[in-house]
């Protein structure tokens, strides 16, 4: 697995990778009561991500009731949110199954400094996902109160997705920190991304596209633009 240390600010970096297989396809899925949530989570990601085939709706369900139509509308919006967050956590989901990985870093950064930056990011992610895992697990427990209300428990559905996502992400962060053997290589195009941070929107997109092409990374432009807006 190849991970890229992408400059996103002055002395600030983000980890990025592109993998084609779905999270959870490999062995080691949760067992017991988490198994059903995990399977629903994986299938919903498949349906929500761009380019996936959508299942055709059941004609009987479509005409069932306004409540069901409203539920389907809300679920579609939820899945779009899930799809938007997939890219942010996909690296950690896949990292949990790795024993060795390559970290590609800007060539103006020494391997030791690149490793320190990578470990800071993974430790921050591990702490953040632990916090939200505990928070959302509490929310999932409380949402059980609404099970007495007829119809789908949307609140429990939402918290179940978040619990599974944060669980997988924390496992991936800890795997990268404590078990993965990292190998390092420098990249000239990645160092060029530093120039993009001081450019206007159109010039920045053009430079990032050039870097994306040089590194054969299809979604790097989207990642840099999204990260720049959130920083």
C-alpha cells in the first residue's frame, strides 16, 4: 500500500492514498453484534459512491406511503454524506490490514521528518476516532429509546454507521502507528504542491492536476481542493 504525505499548508500535511477495493472486503471483519452494522455500512457505501450501480426501487415500496418516500429521501441524503466522508477514512480502513507500507513524501523533506509528520497525523486520528467512537456509541444506546416508535429508527441507523466507521478508522490508525513497517521514498512532484498553496484557484487547480497526472493519482485534485477548504 502506498501512502502520500501531501502538503496542505505551512508545515502542515495530510495523508492520502488511492485504493480500488472496498473497505471490509478483506478478512478480519467485526463479529457478533457489530457484524450486521458492518455489512450494512459496507453495502451502503457501495450504493452511495459515485460510479456505483444503483438498485432499482421496488414498485410496491415506491407507492407504499408518503412516510416511506420521505424515509427513502432522507436515506439518500445520508448516503451522500457517507460517500463524502469515505475518502477521508478510506486510508485508515485499508491501513488496518497492512504489515508493510510505502510513504511517499516531498523530496525537500527528510525521511525522518516525514515519518514524524506521518506519526503525528496517525496519533491525532487515533485519538479523534476514539473520542467519537465513545460519543456515538453513547448516542446509539440512547437512540434505542426511539425503537418504540413505529417505522425505521433513523437515529439509531445514523449512529450505527458512525460507530462502525470510527471503529475501523481507529484500528487503522493504531495499525499504522504500532505494527506497519514503513518504507520511505521522495517525490519531486509532491514538493511542487507547496507552490499551489500560494496560487489563485485556477492556477492552483492547474498545478495540482499536473502533479496528479505525474503521480497517476486520479482523485488527488479533489482531495487537495477539499482539504484546502477545510483548513
